[in-house]
C-alpha cells in the first residue's frame, strides 16, 4: 500500500468508493454522509489544495482522507482554541473490501507526517456519534476524546471530537522516508 497525494484523475474512483461506503454507514445508523456529501466538487477542491490523500493498493483506491488545517467553528465548544493551528482529518473512508487491513491507520499516520512536516504538533478530527469503527480506532492511535458537538452544515447530527498532541520528537519527521 502506498499513501500518496490524490489527483483529479483519482476523484472518480474516490466517488465510487464513497458510493460503496455510504450504504454501509446508513445501515448502522451513521447518517454523516449521504447522496449529496461528500461530492466531486468537495474532492476536487481537496485535490486543488493538495490535501486529498489516497491509499493506493496496486492501482486501486483503498481509502481516502482529506488532511487539512480547516477547523470547524464549533470545535471551540469542546474547549479547543481554534486559533491554534492544527492538522485536521476530514472525509476518512475505507473501501469495504479493504476494511480491517490497516488502511485507515495508514491514512491517519500520514496526517501525523503532514503535521510533522508543517511543524504543527496538534491533530484534530470529528466523527459522527454513530461511527463506532472510528471511535475504536482513534484512541488506539493516541487520540483523546475532547467532547461532542453539532455541526451547522449537518443539522440534527452529533459529532465526537478527538485530539492528539505530538511530542517534539514525533513532529521532527524524517522527510527521506516519505513516498512523495
């Protein structure tokens, strides 16, 4: 598996992955995504901003994540200082045929690499309260639960916020081992 920056040519495969994931999310009561979000425009914007990362397994997109510095204003509700720069993971998804194979973990570790390269020691993210898989994964990766919020652009849903602070040694990433 190679984790690499996504390109515009990857967006069609990313959308196909999302269309396979959404019904599984809905079946478990996780209504975070639907037929309108995330969409091609969102992923193309991620590509344009060099923040779309894909896990590529022999030419097949196994997973995707937007690794950004975009914090939702509602993050302040859990006591975070949103003026403090943080790397934020959005739109994390793994193709059903690759779930349980370390794809999400690899994408989350890439977020730490990005944070290290940018000298940003704080990583943050949110996940729907019904997303049990991510709520199991994030603590295993050293993230702490900070609280729960609503997001204005997803009315009626609740989200759990997680944060990880990197030690100075973690943030001093060796660039020679990066795949790009």
